[in-house]
C-alpha cells in the first residue's frame, strides 16, 4: 500500500520471485516482451471501445531494483535527500520479508509514463497494461488531476529531473551541508501546501487597502471653503503597511519561500521546487481509493472481454487480479489497514451495477476519496465487505460490535484531510522576525507528534534564521 510521495500502480502482497533477500535485476524476457508488445495495441483498442479516454502512455520494462527506487522517490528522477534512503530501506525490508512486490508504477501526463517490472510474466503484463489504461483514463478526466496538470504541467517527470539537476548544481556551488539543511526543512513541510490556492500566486499586497473617502456632501464642501489652503494641503489617508501574513497562511512552503528574512535565491528555488512537486502528488493522495479501484475495475473487465488472450495467460492474470484486490493479507501475513484496491474495486462494481457506467464516470470525474466514500459507501456494502467491527462473545459467536456508518467513513477518510498532515498555519511575524505557527486541532481533530514537531521546528528555524514558535488549540498540549 502506498503513502504520500509515491506514484500509483500495482503493489501486491504476494511473495516476490526469487529467494528472500534477493533483489531482482532481471532484464525483460525476449519472447514475453515480444508477445506483450504484439498484444498491447489490441488491449488499447479494447479500452477505447469500452469508453476509456486517456492520453498516450509510454510503456517501459525496467529491473525491479529500479522499480523500487521509483516507488521510494515517487518519480524516476528526483532531488537527492537522505530521507528517501530511509524509505528505501523500509521498502527493501518489506520486499525481503515477502510482504510486497511491485508490478508497475505509472505517472500521469501527456504522454503518461508506465514502468513495468522486467520479471513480469505475460499474464501479469496484460493485467498491468489494462490497469495502467484505467489509471490513464482516471488521471485525464478526474477534476483534481486536471487542475493539477493545468498548473504543474503535463511533463512532471521531466520537471522533476530538472529539479534534481538544480539541486546538484546547488551542491556544487554551495556545498552538500548547506543544501541538505534547506532540503531538510522543505521536505519536512512537503504536505503543508494550500491546495485551494494555485501553484502560481502573487505575494501579499504591501499596504492595507485604503478606507473609502467620506461622501462629498454639502457640509464637507462648506467646511473646506472656510480654509481652502488647509484643504489643498490635505494629502488624503496615509498608507499603512499590511500585516504579514494578513491571515493565517496554510501554505508554509510558499510563505517561507517568499517571506523568510534572509533566504537566498537558490534556497527559495528549492522550496518552490518541493512545493510544485507536492501539488503534483496531492491528487494521487486525495483519490487513492477511487483511482486504484477504477484501474482495478477496468483491468478485470478488459481481461474478461479480451478473447484474444491465450487461455493460460488469462487464467494466470485472473489469479494475479485476486491477489491484488483481496481484502486482507494472505496466509500468515498481517493486514495493516484497508486495502484501497479491494475497497475501490468493490465500490465501483457496486456503483456500475446499481446506477450504470454513465453515473460511474460522472462520479469518477467529480469526486475525491472523501466525497466518494461518504456518498457511495452505504451500510449494505460496508456489511458485505465486513468493514464494521466484529467480535466474539464468551460462547464463540461472532457478532457485529459497531455499525455506525458515519464513524466508519471518518476512519477511512480521516487520513485524507489536509493532505494527511496536521493543520498548521503561519499566524504572525513579530517585529523581531519571530515566526508564530498555530496548530488548529479543531479543524480535523488530528494531533501532532511532539518529537517530530520539535525536529521540524529546528529545521524551519535554520532557514527562517529567526526564532520559530508553535501554539496549539489542543486542550491538553
């Protein structure tokens, strides 16, 4: 299951090929790659006939080691930082324990980019191809993805590579230690953007808006006539500098980039590069259940309708589909949360069966995960999927302990609020330059990790170069 900062695609909890601890660096098997390339146009034609509308997708088979790097960094080439190494180790441990396997990762754009694991079988590649086309249809038509691509552009892979080169040049000019200090702060705040604002936005007005002039009534005219020289010298209202920020500012990356007292130009560029990539990642985070479910629905449907597939490949692909969308981990593995592939796939099947494909496409275009779950996950489906809390009494009988649908919705979508981060805003800059941050617990009830918060404030102080304080509305903090 993926988290913020990673692309979308297929992760499975089936054991990887090879021995535990062995990282596959396989190159594509020639006959499998050739057969898959021959079938690719037919899958694309089938998808078009079924009503999928998507930008062209460039497919590439790559070694599993490179796939893992993509999953960790979130993009094929991205700015270097030690935090990605930590994520890589975590992913590698899961791989070696047999808890995950990467089939593919895909990046929306025009064209889109899809990377397939070189060790995939023909059946897996056919499933993956159909899955990718479902993602491509979703990212072209969903409003959040459209808005993101209109602002960030259709070539995020190339833009991220440009950011990486920019970081490399900064390291050469200013040294690794200084650049890493800036990246520490920027990446610690990568979720703290304001998605209701645009990527390109102007600085605050320097002065407060002037108060409207009093009406030019008869009394005012007679009063001015008593002392015309004084009236002529009246220069009107004095301009007053606006407070910074004029309102609580949630876009901390933008605020620090524009208002940190001594931030240098190259440091500002790093903050804005991280911010731009965060705007790209936001719809991935905000629609994961919908997106993975939509892609899973379409790979299942297209495989059923692909009568040109060899029988053996079809059976193997269906088995792979079952692994991907199973509700919980299999065998002796432990499920750490709801499988978004299973939940999304089940919800889309229910919607299409109940309301038809036109209704499903409208929901796909207009919703994010919050509205999708709240509006479409009903009590009947939740019970069918066994999402309510169960328990056994003393006699061993299993009973439903909790049937509060609204509570279930909040458990599922709660982590989606505010890009998965606590609601923190820049509230005030004092005369001495001290930055006051405010954590608003009342917005979503999400607390803060005290130790992590302390470390993040240390990072921010090093680039703000003045004291940074944090206040919270939490009653026990």
